[in-house]
C-alpha cells in the first residue's frame, strides 16, 4: 500500500539556520506529493505540492523536489524564522483511492 | 472566499455517548474527507464522501459513520465513544481536479 516516512523526532534550530526535513514514500503508480503545515491550535495548511517527477514545489521560501529515483520529497528552507515553528507533514495522493497518506509529522521549533 | 469550516471547535463527551461533528465545504467543493489525528498515531484517513455517497473508508470500526448532504456539507458520527477516540478530527474538501483544503478541526475529548 501507499505510505510516507518522515525522519523521527522534533527538529530544533536557531533562527536563520538551514532546515531539511526528509520524506520518502512508497506508492504504486505516480502519486502527487505534498507538504502540509500545522501551526499550533490550527488545522492543516497546504504548503507546497508537486504532481510529477522532477517537479519542484515552492512557497514561503520552502522548497521540495519530487525525486522518483529515490522516492523522496525532502523539504528545505534556507533561513528559518521563529514564525516557521510548526508541525510539518509530508503526504501523498494516489489517484484511484483518492485518500491522502501522511507521514507522522515533524515538530519544528525555531529559537530566536 | 470562506474556507472549510467545522463545528464545534471543541467537544467533550463521556464513554458510551455519541458525538456528531460537522463540516461545511468551500463553495464548489463536492468531496469531503474526514481524518483523525490522535496523539501518537498521526493522521489517519477515516471516510470519503462524494456527491452524497460514501466512496471509501479507512480502517475504522462501523461505529464511525457519516453522511453528506445535498449542499455537500457533511456530518461525522461516532457512536459508543471510547477513550481512545479522543483526537482532533479534520475535514478536508476538494473541488474536481484540485487538492484537499483542510478545516481547523474539532477537538473531541472523551472522559
């Protein structure tokens, strides 16, 4: 079945540091890939997406590239801000069953 | 344009009771998805409704059910509540050929 794996544990870093959150997936066919962000006390917001291999999604300084050869969709940001503190979820959508499969999420804490 | 709305924002019930959660989609969105976000379990797919019909369900017991109304809004019902049903329940809606937009969620606490 479809599944998404995110690196274990929270991520704590200083303001202006470089952020990477790893995401790998298992899926049949050609899924679409997403990063969602959940700020404290809120629902999920779509951060960025990519619908085919080699696509790069970007938004608010965040980027992720759909790598079919490594089945990965790692999230990166060059210089994080305190306001980026949130939980980040990697997800895939496989057309046919139409449901999103989520990774477990990573808590990101940015310290001033 | 209004986003996906959910009500109530918080709900407190006791074991054995029933809970009803509501979701109103973005205008033009005809599909509704329900997800459960329980502590330590991540986001789990619950149910998918499209055009008033249940299209798919996740690995949850039958006491989790729902429906979609002609205006595309949806209800999620949880019968015979158990302590482990305590979670944030998220609704997402979709327009054809678009992507899932989430509501703020209903936080259910079962005592």
